[in-house]
């Protein structure tokens, strides 16, 4: 692909970034001269505190053991675990149970946790907001938190919102995810599309940081 306009139109990335991605994949033997290739993304091991948390007095040290946010879908979020292929009617709790028990499971480092919304179960490694307490950011627009539980929910919502923003960026960059085209594909093609878009998103986030 040699046209910058065509590259952006088809892949939603500029030509320079696409060429850089190809060079990295070839150098690491991830892509060869055939249609079979794979790119793996390492899950966080909990050894590093997310920069967005560490640099904020609002979140550090209170959320220092948070390694990320989960949703049925920090600044410049990368996807470190993607489980695609579930039907849209499946509950969050059902999906997370499968994610934690399957062979290629979601790994939650010892002593660490993910922030999840109230649709998930509260358990070790998964921290939900307080139920029955104001949570969404708009609920605090006129009146700030008045007690410890509301303050926790507000800061939980701020951090957990990162995953929602990441989905927004992903869908804007790759319209096929949110357009009416995707449902016409078979389920296995759906899965491949989601994984490919997340891999490209992660690459672009890393490359943008390097260039900045």
C-alpha cells in the first residue's frame, strides 16, 4: 500500500505508521509472506503503577494497586486483554467468570485489582463501586461528594471512565466496529475484526507516545 489517502481510508492509520507497524512485525517474525500471522499483547504484571494514577493526588496512593479497568466493551489507554466473540445479551458476570477460568485467561496479579462497574461481581481482584450510592459523573455536577463512599465512587467513576473513552477512540478510528457492516460477517470474522482493531490501536498509542 503506497497511497497515504488509501491507507487512511482502509486502515484508519497514516502511511508512515502503517509502514512502521509492518517493519516491527517483520522484524519480530510476527508477519511472513502468507496470510497467517499473530501479534500478542502482554498483560500487566502489576509491577508498575499506571502513570495517570501515580501522577494524581486524587488517585494516588488510594488506587496504587489498580492495574486497569474492565468493561463489557488512564490517558491513552491500551487494551491488554480482549475477549471477543460473546453474544451481546451475555451478562458481564458471565463473561468475567469465563475470562478468569479459560486457558488463555485474564491474569490479575496478586494483591492487584481491576476497576469494574456494578454489572460485575465484587470479588478479590475486581473492585466495584458502592451500590445505592451516587456514581456517574453527571450526578456530581451540581453537588460534590458528601461522604467517604461518594468520594470513592466519584474517583472510581473517573478512572473507570478511561475504558469507555478508549472504546470511543477505537470506534471512531475503526468505524467498522460500530457501523452496520460488521453484523453481516460470521462470528469468527467478528472476533478477528475486533482483535485486529485492538492490536492496531495499541500499536498507534505506543507509536504516538514515542513520537511525542
